[in-house]
C-alpha cells in the first residue's frame, strides 16, 4: 500500500501496515496522487507532482518471500515531463501497465505515457473546451476512460476507437468523486456542493461497447444529507468527498466533508441497470486521539481469498483496517441486519 503525506513523502507499507518505507526526492514536490504499476516485478509506482510524474522502481527484482520494507533501499527515479503538463492532478495505469494516462492543471489535454519505450502522446480534448481535468477513471474492463472537468461536466473516451474522441456524458455538474461499479456499465458520482449521489449508465439496448452513439442517462440514487442504517442508526452525513468501491462490487464506502466517520453501504444493482444504496454502518476511528480527527482518504483492497479490507487513512496519520467477508448481496444484507 502506498500513501502520500503532506510533506511530499510516499509511504510504502507491507501487508501488516508496519514500519513504512519513506520514498522522497527534491524533484517530487506538491504531490497529488500515486498509483502502482500493474504486473510490475520491481514494485514500480508513479507519483503525480508539480514537475510531472515521478516514476520509481527498485533495481532489484522483488522476492515474494521477502519483507517489502527490506527491499526498498535501492529505488531509482525517472521523471516524465511534458511542456505545459505540470501539477498532475490524476493518473491511471491501463490493464497491463504499459500505458499511464495523466491530467494536469492548466492543461486541456490528457497525456498517454509509454515509459518502457519512452514515448508519449497527447489526447486532445474537445476544441470548444479549454479546461483541464480533475479526475480520470478507467472502467473495470479498461474499455472506457471517464474524464471529469475541473470546471463542469465530464466526458467518456472509448479506448477501442481509432480517433480517441471524448464524448460528453455529464453536463453542468462539477464532479467531486466518481467510481465505476464492477460490472463496468454504471458510474457512481458526487458533485461539489451537493449531498446527492448519482448514477450514470448507458442505454441497455444500445450498448456503448457496440455503438459509439449510445446515450448515457443520469439518475439520482440517494441523498446523503441524513442517513439511517439497517440497524436504525441515524446521522447527518452531508457532501461526499470520496467514494470507494469494493472489489466484488458488494459494498461502497464514503467519506464526507467535515465528518469524523465513514459510511459503509451495500450496493444493489438490478439487471436493468438501476442501482440502490443500502446504508449499513457508520465506521468511527478505533483509536482515540486528541483533537479533531477525520478520514482523509479510503480505498478497498484484497487481503486473501475472498476477504477484502477497507483501508481508512485518518488525518492524524493513523491507518485503520476494516475487514469484509460477505461474498454476495444477500449475505451482506443478512449479516448487517443481525447487528
């Protein structure tokens, strides 16, 4: 697991979250995002920062039986740069880790980097829009790239298309956070200044995978201003700041502006593409600390087998792990109905 700190240090944790290794450089300033490279044999990861992208890798091949914190002493750095593509805001690797896509402040294009062959390509956005992008999200099948504008609206780019055109699917809203469901055909998102969560999905009979002109519809899923769980707990949540999706697509976790807890919900998706959220639990910090504490970021991961974990990073620097074992919607609903 990799975490960014407010002093531009990347912390690399082993599976027990013990003794993180610190990765830093004078070239790595004003960091915003980090992403591990898929299928990398050298614990390779990219960091978005003011100068562009810092690409780190270990000169020694990792031994699966070794403790990761003892293998990080010989990391090497490569800086990926492009004129005008500074202060990278978001990044995503493709499925096999051969291409890194990035967006940056003040840049109206998306960069596609191929680090192995030292190539790069600019994906030009709609000429009528000169704004930059704040969020990039690959669909689970890596066939679409969701691109949220820093100002308002969002577009979709089909990666199996030869012309790489962006098609606008969301109009006036300014996107704060977004996640794909595991089926890859539904996107959930929240907007700046709003307590609502929406879904965006393609017309079921006119699939986006078959016809590039398919229509995407936006629907209101839930208002998170006031939430009551299955167990009867009620709290005022407010504006969602970050949404995270369970690898099995059963749960979704949310953190909120100026709130000291995480909301865990069950995701119920029908065959007709409709989505419902069933709030099941408010997760508080399990360690008492002086002063105000709130979750700064969260993400799901796989622990072993079908056991997943929700990792919560608190503003104090404390890392909390919440294990999840339910393997289907019915099992999850039954488990939390018994609480």
